[in-house]
């Protein structure tokens, strides 16, 4: 073999290796962070459609998946896979299902801060410093013209709501407590155990904790409290011991856990909660690398409700044009993707950038703000740059409460000032200026509508087989189909619950439909036993929850139910059925199954023993056939 042919061979081998690496990379396009063994599936059409019900039923009974939650109005379902099944395998299988609009991993997102810097300082110390030198604003020394902006704001009673979608907020911190800044859900009565306003969340008087599913969005990490302090600190001086009444409201929504990470499913729930409960500005100091159609839909919904979505560009020091960060890179027209600049207007070395994907810069280096337990401390990150913009967005909405998110965004971008270090690295080459934004809001004519947006303009390229995640990312250029009817077909103003337990509560408040349901050999279900009218109490347990209802018909085969909520906990239920005369009771275990014949879910008495069956036989003697 001559030298030249050997060189050719080497080149061929090299090329083959490169191709292999590319192939490996593209088949591992999912190799982002995601929750192992969990997927999100959006079905076509309505969740009440027979096809959708059948899909969910079969997923649970035949694929042994566990339904962890349903966004019924969206027909979006959150499943845990059966043990041992990979997310990739499950998604590949679902791709060809005609019922499925999209299926995707439950991606993990992270707080975009580089962490706490230096010592914590107590609130008293900050108050003392402020008292000795009242003119010093310590959160940043960047020239964003805050004091000029505060002189400019109008004397109005409007208090726009900013949702802090984060690790939670220490709502007891004196900065928030003494200014009255924390949002209060006035339609909810505290601690009465009732969902008074019917928004699907019980006793949600000040936001929600989507990690623990409780009404306590307290911050167990610190990031969200720091972010909230920057938002509030953009609207007023929060270093004084005597605080002015807040001009805005902070809605604490916890979806990042005590380590600062959270999932797509919880982020989506938090976004819907924020929008449906009145937030006009969403602060998103978090991000990650996986394209999620569910998240895109939620953001399009926020846009359709005229809400601003401020997002951290990310802290990898990388180019978002080439390696997208989400949610910052979604091309929804209300998104402001935010880079971090220093006090002297250099670009932070950790900050992501993008000439066509990152909109602007904002101070994000060594920002001084609140931490839990009346502490103050410094932190850096695009996480810290984002809330300055959210604060301005709130001040703009306060001046012009009818202004839509698209116009608010454009006032913020238009008022930003040119900074050399951002040239070629952001869309506007500009850094936040709070005064210019407030000033413009006072004089501009409020637009009556905003451009429409169709999330299908940016559907997951991977689902179309393109494999390149960066395709289609951009700015407002994807705005299409005018008329402000965005939102991906899930409009309507009724607040909706994303919590599975809410569906359970609905079940509890409605009569249980029970009819005959039979099983036979080979996994095929068909009618075999006669069905009888009966009027007995039944209690069905799934996990730690118990449902009490009335049995109206019964047979030796099982009972039939009409709600997907019963599929929780893998569809395994334990039932106690009382005899018609109330003197007798049997315990039967069952598994929720889908009946293709009757197009309904049912409980098969799979593990019912002979004595239980003979008791039912005895009960049904003398009863009328149904
Ligand atoms: Ca509620």
C-alpha cells in the first residue's frame, strides 16, 4: 500500500469516525438533562375524546405506565414509564401513534446563578448603611438610571403582579413583609381546606409550591429570594428600615427544588398558574438545554394573555445562536432573553450571548440582594440580570395597565442604551435603562392588539426528524397569523388545574358511576356475567386517598368508572363494597383497565378471591338485572 493510498485510507477512517460521532450525537439529541423514566405526551383533539381516553387507558393498562398528572384542557399527560423502560424507547414508540401530537422527555432546568458570593449580611446592617448614606443604591452600581426612574413613576394605585418562577421566596423577609409586596390571593380563604376560588389549588393564598404540591412557596435554596429582591429593588429602595408601600406584587411560585433544579412539567404548571391568576410579568431566572413543546405551548399561552416573559440567557459563556438555551431561545414574541453585564458595562464572562437570539444586557455581576432569614448577600448570573428587566416591565405595566406584553417588551428594548461590549453579541447591542422605559410608558399610545403567534412555527425540529435543535430559533421574525388569537388552541379564561389531585377532588364531589365490567382469559375483556342493580356504598382507595361513592350496578366481573384520575398510582385500587342491606362488607383488590368494548375505564376484580365473589353472588340473588 503506497503512501498516498494509506493517506486516503486514513482520511476515510477519519471521516468515518467523524460521521459516527455525528450519528452518535444526533441519536443522543435527548442526552440533555431529563427525569429518568418520565415523559410528557400531548394528544390530538380534546381530552374527552374517546381516542384520548383510550390512549391514556391503554398506556396505563397495557404499557404499565403511571399517570402522574393530566393537564386535561390541554390534553397533555405526564407519565412515569414502567421500570426498566428508557425514555428514548418510549418516545420512539409514541412517535408513530396517530393519537399523539407530541411526546417528549420531562427536561430538567436549573437556576442560572453562579452561586452566593462572600459573607451574608443582616438586614439591620443594610439598614444602618442606608441610613448613614441614603443616596447610595447598593444593589448595582451600573448606570441603569434607577433614581431618575423612581422620580418619574406616576402616583397610581395599580400594583402589577410579577411571578417569580423559581426556588420560592422568603415572604417573611422584612423587605417583602414590611412593604406589603407579596401577592395575596384575595379570592382564597386561608387554611379552610377548600379551593375557594376554584383555580385547582387549595388555600393558595400567596402562590404555590409545585415541587412539594403545597400552598407554601417558601424558599429553601435562596436563589428565588435574591431574584425577588432585585425585582422589588428595581421599583423602590429596599435598603431603608422604613419601607414605602410596594408598587408591585411578588407572586412566589416554587418549581425549583432545594438544589435549584426543576422539571418541565412543574415549570409548565407554574406558568399556567401565574397567567391564570393575574401575573402580567413572569421572571424566569432558570434554563436548560432541552427543547420542550409543552413549555413552548405554555409560553404561547402566556403571550396570548398579554404577559411578558423575561428569561435568563444562561451562564455557559456560550452562543445561544448555535447552542440554544430554553426557555430564553423560544421565539415567542413576549420573550426577553437577557445577558449579564458588569457594573462597568463589560459583558460578564459567564454570560451567554447571541446576535440573533439574546435581546439585551442587564446588570448581573455581584448583585446585592435579599436572602432568606433577613440576610443580604451578593450573587452573579443571568439570573440576576433578568429580574432588573422584570422590575422595569412591572413599572411599565403599572403606568399603563392595559398595555400588552409585546408592547411592554418593545418599550424595554427601545429604551435600552447602546453598549459597545454587547455589539454583535445581542440583538439590540444595548443594556437596560429603567428611566427610559418608565418615561416611554407614560407617553406612548397603548396598542389595542399584538401580533398573533403560532407555536407550530417552532415545533421541536427533532420530532420532524431534522435532528438539529437550533433550527428555527430566532426573534419576532416568526410572528405570523395576525389577530392575537395565539395560544395554540387552548384559549378560554377559565382557570384550570394542572394537579392530578384536583381531578381526584372532582371525582369525590360527583357520584361514582359503576356498572358491569367483566374480564376473561387472554387479557381480552368482554361481558360474561349478568349485571344487577344494587344500591350500596363503595369505598375505593388509591394510594393514600379514599373515595366514597354509591354502587349502582355490580357483577362478578368488576365495576366501571369514568375518570382518568383513578389511574393514578398505577391503577391499583382497593375497594370496600357494602352489601345492599348495609350489614355486610367485602374487600376487593382491582386494577384499572381500559375496556375497548365499552370505551371506558373499569376496575377488574383481578385478585378477588372466591369468598368475595360468592358474597357478591349472594348479594345479587333477588336483585333486578340491570
Ligand atoms: Ca385556590
